[in-house]
């Protein structure tokens, strides 16, 4: 009986910790597209993150953060831990955070060598 009582609250933790893309990102609006310099790539669970410095036309730098899927799914999409390195210039496109901050879901990435890769399963995330 003690195991059942303990197991019920513990089983709720993963569900509370995970979020819906639609709850965080504006999936219906126009996607954001930025080109910037990678400052950090976190190839981690449950989702990876890429941090960019993006310069505007006047040279001012804004910091952006893009979420990508988990490492296992990234590997299936053609990524490795070495796909992005600090200093790489990339272009990323995807939905922006609903709160308007410089945070987005990195759906399509153009790498320094010109290849395009998906940061999320293109069929599952629309």
C-alpha cells in the first residue's frame, strides 16, 4: 500500500515538468527567421537549446535562445553534438515564444556549410 501511495504523486512529476509546444510557442503566427552566431549548444534532455548572438543592421547584438528536440531525435534528424559549435553562423526559422521574448522553437536550421536540418520532427510539429 505504501508503494501505491508513493507511486501516484511521483508519477505526476514528469507530466508537470513537460510542456506543450503550443502552450509556449505561437504555432499559428508567422515564424521568426534570424541569422546569428552560435554561443552555446546544449545537446541535453529533455530538449536541446541553441544560444545565438544576432546582430541588427546597426550592429547591436541581441541574445536569442532556440529550443530543439531531444538528443535521440536530433541524432535521427542528422545532428550530432558537433553539429553546432561556438562561432558558427547559422540561420534558424521557427515559431516565436508567445510572450514575445527572444526565444523560439528552432524548426529549420541552415548550417555554415549550407545544409539544412530540422531541429524538430517536421511532421509532428506544425
